[in-house]
C-alpha cells in the first residue's frame, strides 16, 4: 500500500468521492471532507473560471472552520476540447489545490505545475497503456476505472486492471467501479488498491446537485439498465437506459460500441454539457442503492460496514 503523506492521518475511510460532471458542488465537497473522505469536483461544473475560483474560495473558507478535515480535489479535463485548461490550472496553482485529478490526457507540464507547490496529481485510466503513459508523466496516483463504473468508464475487469497496473506502478492506486458499501471498499484494498473511488453512491445523497428525477431514477435502476456508449459525449461512458430513451436515443443502435478511445473524439464542451443535463450517468452498482442519505449518514454507514468487513475477513480460515 502507498498513501501520500498528504492523506496520512486525515482520512476516516480510504475513500475519494469522485468528481461528477454537473453534480458535485461545494456543499458535497465540504460534507465529504468534514466526514473524513476526499471530496472533489470538476472545475467545469462552473461555467467560467471566475466561478471556479469562487468555489475554491468557498471550499477553503469552509475547511478552515473544521479540525483536520480530509483534503479536497479538483478535476481538470486535459483535452483540446477544454479551452479553460490553462486558466483553471493557473487558479489551482494559485490556490495550491491539494489534489488535482486529471482526465483525458496526462501531461508532464501540468504534473510539474502541481508539484511546484507540493500538490498531488491523480490520473484516471482504463487500460494498461493509458496507465503507463500517465506513470511516465510522473503522476502521484492512478485511478483504475474498471468495467461497470459510471461516467467515462473502461471495460477491463478490476482484477485484470489492478493486476497489470501493479506490475509497474508502486505509487497510490485507486479503484473505481460498483463500490457502494464498506465491504467493497475493503475488497478494493485486497485487490491491491490503496483507495476506493466512489461516484454513483455520492450522486444519491442529499447534498449532490443531481435533479430529484435523476436521484429517483437511481433508486429504481439496476445493472441491466446501464448502457455503455460513446453516443453522448464521443467517449464511451455509462448511462441509465431510461434517461437515454427519454432523450430520444435509439437503444438498439447504442449497444456494443467497443472500448474507450481517448483520441480526438470528445465532443465540444458546450455540446457535452447540454447532453449530460438530460442523459444521466450511473455505474452498474446502481442496483445496490435504495436510499438518499446525507453524507454524514452515508459515511457513518460505510465506516461501520468497513469495520465489520475487516473483522469478518480476519476470521476467514481455509481449510475450515
């Protein structure tokens, strides 16, 4: 296990609440950090860089009122479709954002900029090749986005993805995909991850900015309702079937569209934002979600489940 000094003694659970496009907000971030898990949000959840800066100021003011909160993270899209990357990175450097989560591109110059003030860079990957490129760029952590994850997800089994990454990467490793309970957080660690990366479970909370209809759809959906398709954003991602239907997509034409390709296929930022407002993402673990708690309640539950799972694991014997 490899945990950066920044996170030592600051986490109640080995959990990062994933940055969710159009969903994560300062209220969700602060609730997560207050409860000892890393809260995060995409810079692009604010329409302009000035708004992004204002959110950072709001989060930092809130954290200053807390005793030893978990650090927060910001997600930057490192892709030519994001015209704000340079400006938003400069704001991250100015505010010394503790953790920068990069997506759709690992660039050494960005990593160096964050390292200049002592920050960390975690990069999300879906294949070994993407992981190797990110490691070469000097990132501090890799987020293994395995099959079944929400958002821009991969197609590799978590067993294969974690195992292959660990063959060459000994820094911090996070696992994303169908993690909703404490025993699943422990399972991620047993596979070789240091931290669990939870997205869909935090959409279904009181603090998330998801519309009520989105949250209700989470409660009534199961794994069978998740469609992995590039039709919405140009890069394969996981969405709930009913929201695709409601938005007029032909479900028969969306099935089996192949593996993630982080090439130049991402749709323009404004087009993608419009699409994600009406087409709602979730991971295959959505069938485990049956309530909409506040973050305080959710993290307390995850903590109790995690501790119980550790006790049960310690009791396992083979042969009996």
